[in-house]
C-alpha cells in the first residue's frame, strides 16, 4: 500500500492559502526522477522549489536501504534546470538539517512544521525572496530594510522562533 504524502499536501495547502501557486509532484520510488522533474519544470516555472525529505532510510533492521540518493538526483536536476531557490524540509530533513542542506545543495531549510515556515519566507515588493533578512535574524543582526519587503510580517515568524530566543 503506498504511503500518502500528507505532510507535503499540508505544506502545499498552507502555501496556497498564502496566495501562491503550487504544483505537487509526488515521485514514486520506481519512477524516472530526472524525466519527471524535467517535465514538471517545463510545465510550471516556480518562484521556488520545495523538496520534502520524509525518510532517511527504509527503517528495515535487516539490509537497510538509504533513501537520500534519489533526493540528491532530484535536487541536482532542479538545480540544473532552474535558478530559483531550493527549499528543503520534512521529517527526515529535520533530523540532520545542516548536513542535508549542504549535501543536497539546498538554499533554504525548514526544520519542523513547514506549514508555518514555508509561507513565512519574506519577499520584496517585486516578489523576490529575501533569504538575507532571515539570515540576519538568525545571526542576531538587525534587518534595516523592512520597508522594502512586501510582507515584513513574515520576519516575525523567524524573530519569534524559540530556538533563537536569547536567555
């Protein structure tokens, strides 16, 4: 019985409710990843690409099979075909975010629930993503150009993350 991508659908719904166009691509384990991603990007030119890393391995104690190589192929194909940011997330990603962000060649990673984090990516008034503002918040630096953002309230999400709160 196939596993339904409920997390991916929940995040996509939240992003749609934030007034963004979304196209879902649920890649089954035995498909041609490169061909499927190429066809999807040919039909839909996204402003960002979100990739869910659900599991690191197949959770089999005997003859464990790691599941990250296909995701690396997917991100490499996305990178070769598009210049837009690649956003990684999912339960598997949240276990090893720093390593997977680098190894999978992502631009942004969402740890934990993506339903709140992904729609909260800030944009300029001409709809360009503002990763630098988020980076400044994470590094404890002030964001000086809030008036250039189309959704400056998106920065509140990052400023209020418990992990970033100073004691």
